[in-house]
C-alpha cells in the first residue's frame, strides 16, 4: 500500500501531504525534511525510485513540482508511477493545464481529487472521467451549501431573536 | 451528553466539524468520540448517498487517527456501488487491526468478488491481496475465484493484485502452482504494460522458481529491461536479477557484461544493485578477477561508492572464515593495496582481517610482514585517520612475526619515525611494543652471530698453536670482515624454517 503522498516544490516548499499510516507529527516532519533533501538533489536522468530507510519512494517531477509516494517493499514501482501520472492527468483535466499556482490556491480541490483516487493507500478509482464527474458534483455541493448557509443564517438569526 | 437537538438532526456534522470538535475537547475525548460514532452508526444506515459518504469519510478519519472499534458498524447494508467501494476500502484498514472482523464480513467480501463492476472488484481484490500476504493459508479456498480473474480480466490494476495473491498462495499448494503458471506466462508474453511485465517477472522469480520454462521466459524479459535506455527499467531489471540470483545464478551470469557496465552508471541506486549482483557471482575460481575489476572501479569512484565496493569485497571474502580464498598471499597483498586507495575508510575491518589471517594461516606470515612493512614505511598513510587502526595491525604483525622480515632495521626506523606522533596514543603503544620486539630480535640475532663467530675463532686458534702471530692475524681478519659488512641476519638463516628472500 501507499504509505504517504507528498508534493514538494523545487525550492523545497511542501504543497500537499497525505498520510495513509499513523505517523506522529515529529515523524512526519522528519520524513518531509529528509526526503526533500534526497529527492531534490537527484539529477534529471536518474531513475525515479529511491530506497530510503527501508521504504521505497517513487517520485516524478512535473514542471516545478515533485510528486512523491512512499510504498512498501512488495509494491510495484511502475504501477505507482502510473498512479502518479493518473493523478496529474486528473488535476490537469480539472484545472485545465494545471500549474503549481492552481494547487497553491485550490489545495482543497487537490485533496478531493486525491481522496477520490486513493483510499487507505490503495488505488480505488482508475477512471479519469468518473473522478472528474465526482469533483464537479462536489463543487456544485459546495456552491449549494454556501447558498444555503447564507439563507439559513437569516432563519437562525430570526429564530434566536 | 444532551439528547440530540433540532440542530443536530438537521445538519449532519461534517468532517471539519468533527476535527474542530476534537481539538477543543481535551479531557472528554472518548465521550466525544463515542457520541460521534453513534451518529455515524445512524447515518450509515440511511439511504441518502451524501449522508452515507460523509459518514464514511468521518469513519475513515477516525480510524486512521484514533483506532476506534468499528466491528459493530459493519452490520450495515450497503448496496450502492459508490458507497460500497469506499466501505470496502475502509473495512480493509479495520481488518489489519481486528482480524476477527474479517471472518464476520468474509461472506460479503466473497460475494463482491463475483461482482461485474470493475471498481468494486478492484477494491475487493486489493483487500484480499493485503489479507493474503499476512495469512495465505486461509485464502487458499478462494483460489478458483482468483484464477477466473487472472484469466478473464483485462484490467491491469486488478491483474497485478491477483498476481501478488498467487505469489503468496502458490508455495503452499503445488497443484495450484502448476495450473497457474501457464496463464502467467501467457500474460508475460502478451502484455504491453511494463508494470505488468515486471509483476509477472517478480511473481515467477519468487514463487515459481521450479518451472524452468517460466524462469527462462522471465530471464528473457529481464534482459530486455536491461538493454533499455530508461534508467527505471534498467534498475528494475537489475532488481529482478537479484531476486532470481539465489536459485538461478545462471541468469545473472548470462548478463554479466551488462551488470559490470552498470557499475559505471550515473545513478547510485543502479550502481548499488549491480554491486550486489557482482558479489553474488563471486566464487573460488573468479574471486581474483572480480576483485581486480572492482578495485579498479573503486579507484575511479566517489567516496561513498568506493567504500561500498571495499566494504562488500571485505565482507564477501571473509564469509565462512575465508571460504572462497585459496591464495592468501594474493589476498593479503590486496588488503595492502586497498589501504592505499585514497578514499578508503575501512581501516578497522582491514585491521581485523590482517590480524585474523596472521593468526590462522602460518604460511602467509612472510607475505603479511612484507605488506605490513610497506605500509609502515609510508609516511603519507600516517596522516589519514581512517587508516590508523590498520597501521596498528601492521605494526603488531611486524612485531609478532619479525623473524620473517627482510630488513628489521628499516622496520625499526619506520616504527620510530617522528610522524608517528600523529597517531593516537593507543596505537603508539602498539608501535612501541613492536619496536621493542624488533629491537630484541635484532640484538638476539647479533649476539648469536657473534657466538658463532667466536666459536669459529676458537676452533682456528686451537688448530694453529705454532704460528701464533700470523695465525692470529689471519684468524682475526674474518671477524673484522664480518663486522665491516654490517649486520645481516641472513647469515644465520639456516636456523629458520624458510629461507626468506625479499
């Protein structure tokens, strides 16, 4: 299973983290710090798999972002590369030519997409269309909820008067 | 806690609310959590899709952070495809913590295996993959189901998981292995997806090692990976070879040239994999050649890889009390050569081996002393802190077996040279003790020589009593000549086991 997902910029800023195993706060910062050091210093022509502290980490660079996923020893690295690519394509479809700025300002949507894609560290949705549909549905829910909240707050303020 | 108010019923608490609520609670966390679980229990049973999914989301969060007991919650009936998928995912984490729960939900999970919906199928197969890796025997009866999926499915994600399951099941049941090996080879031949190829190779190399044709096919595919330019495929090819190596060394030997070439690759991971493979190929007959090649690479490499190479040479050669070494003279000179490599940081290990070999192998002691001598006279080595331990071993060896030395005076000078002040005091102690041993040896030999000569002189004087002065004069001459020649222990070499030539 996938243990964690990290998105790190080329300057070492963390854009997204998702943990599928219990890691304490201290462990998390340690992982981020050390992995950033290892992955950001690797050249472009090297292979996308790194052995690190008994874990395997698969990473791929897209523009200015490194997408990293930590996996177990039995997992198939090429499969995980596919999963990373799948995620990037979903984001691309949703944002339309996604760039790092999109992810900075809409990180919550990046998280929705990731949650649709991976559950408990396993891929659970391999259709890009379905995920796009689900996120669109989520968006409309959010819009509807916002409207509701603004009208209900009136009701409540009136009810509590 | 108060009974659910109007507000609670109207608005389902979202995940954010739960998190905020938990953060505010400090002491009453468990009561808060149980209240939340009550809510979730109700929500899961509703038919409303959105409510259910939020409930599941909360459940997942709680499970991953707070490890709650979710056994009772699985009695809920979920029919909607979408929610079911998520439920399966959640349930699998639960099984890790509470294996009994697996028995409870088993029937429903098995039913899901027959589902025509690919999404449910992939989730369920994922769950079984994890379960089978922990307790394969219990899932053996499901093998026919998995076989059906193996042969019928086109979905690579699912197939990869099924292959992993069979990798766990096949060792338990040879008849199963026999049936499954053909479809696996079929996939290996036909698939276009590299991830699928790699998974097939891995499955064959771990659990189907007795099936020669399958292994040969896997070896062919590995070679294809190795010949690719893509560093990922190269790395995976080498990794596949290292999985095969224990039982099928021939596959590694077939690809020997590529493996050795990969020692030069830019990527450290690839270099390390090839180093492991090279060490796997080492045997009595080729150890000299391989070490030569490796030492050449070490000279050209950076610090880290150089020491990796030296470390693996040292550990492989000393395995099983130096099982693979037949020529210790060569090995001892190799140890000396390794110490001279600029990046070498393996002084301690070399020290252990020098002393170990010196004590075990009598015949190698002359060579050992020669190597030690060379190391001691080199002033440059004294400046390298990583080599100090090795110098200590060299000093000890030369002191202990000084009788094999060709030039003890030079040795003594080396042990007492001013640069030894760079050494730590524990090592200088060894140097001093060795210096005393060498000095003592020199003095003993000198005295013995003198005794021999005096014996000769007294022989001569007892014979030539008549012509005293001339005979005495002629008798004196040989002694003086000897003294002028200087002290040379080789004159007394007949008392030692082996004539030593430097």
